[in-house]
C-alpha cells in the first residue's frame, strides 16, 4: 500500500468519525432538550465531553456509547495521521 493511499484512508477516517461524532452530539443535545433538560444540554454544548455523561444518566445509553466510541475512533484516526 502506498503512502498516498494510506493518507487517503486516514483522512477519510478522520472526516467520517468527526462527522459521526458531531451528529451524535447534536442528537444527544436534541434528546436532552426534548426531555426538558435545558441546563445539561447547555452544559454539554459548552463542554462537549459532558454530553455522554448526561445522556447516560438520563437513559440515552446507546447515544452515550456511540458518542464515546466515535470520540475514541476520532482520536485514534488523528493520531494515525500524525
């Protein structure tokens, strides 16, 4: 595998995982506001790592798990790209 194709794969992984992380984060914020949890939603907007905790505590365990998984995969992809 050439360096160019490896760079393409890593760049694609960074873009896809970041897009998925943002999507899950926004879905979590909407879920919190739908449950009338405005303070945790605002806190999660200001400090994003608070989102999976708030989601997990309020019963959105799948969203919290996906959020953490996407964050870990994003960090791994970024580190591979260095």
